[in-house]
């Protein structure tokens, strides 16, 4: 149905009277060309895009855990054992090491000379224990310093007296070692070194008692 608009006594079909639309358009959007394909200032509706399915998360490659070497066990510059506290006892430690090596050589040389089987067995066992003590002290030296210990004695010539006199020297060496081990254990502030000195001191005292008993059987 066509609307009739009266204008100055004339009627005109509203379907063809574009001036009516122009006046309406000027009131709504003045300054915009209503006949342009896309009037300026008018945004076109964006085409609807169907929502895409959520993408699956891509797993990231597992990176190796970087560990600080300085934080690993045993890598501390000043560990709780065999560290700076043991450095103060290093001279004492090397003295014990040389003493144990010398005692081992002396006991082995004496065991080859004696004819009594029980005496030879005691001396060989003492030499074996003193060699083991020297190994423990070498290990402690490396833990404290990080360096291998080089013995101060490359070779030596041993002169043995008679059996009783040689056993007397062994007794005094073992008894003095036991006393010095205990004194060093009391003086060191390093717990692990104290335990080592205490254990080796007890061994030295035990051997001194065995030698004293052997001397009693030989002399009486």
C-alpha cells in the first residue's frame, strides 16, 4: 500500500519521493551519503565465524634439571668433616702415617728372622694392622688436602738387635703411638679425625699389651 504525501497541493507516491528519505536521513545521520555502497561512519557487520574447537596443548620437551655442582654433597669448600678443622692436625696426621709405615717394615723384617711360630704370627699380624692403619691415614690425608701422600722414606736399612730387645722397641713404639693417638684425638676439633685417632690408639695399646705378654713368656 502506497502512502500519499501532500506537498503544495500535489500528491506523490512515497515509494518514489526520495526527498522524504533524504530529509529523514539528514536528521538521523547528517553528512553521510545514503547512496554510497558503504556509507562512511557505518561499520559493516563482521561475518560470523563458527567457534573453533579448543586446540589441544602441545607438550613441551622436558628439559634436564640443571644442578649446581657447588651444591652437591661432598663439594663444599669447608665440609663438616676432614675440612679446615682437620688442617690444623695435618702435621700430626703425616707423623702418624710415617710412624705406622716404619713400624710395619720393622715388624715384617723381625718376623722373617724369628724361629718361634707364635712370635712370627704376632709380628706379621701387627705388620698387617699397621699397614691398614697407614692406608686409613693416607685416605684421611687425601680427604683433607685433595692430594696423594708421598712417603718421605723411599728405602731404609734395618738393623735388628736380639729378639727381646727388638720386641722391647716394638712395645715402646706401640705404647707411645697409643698415647699420642689419644692426645691427638683430644686436641683435634674435627670429629671424623678424632674417631680415627681414637680407633688407631686403641689398636696400638692392644698390640703393646700383646708384645708385653710375649716378652713375659720368652724371658720367664
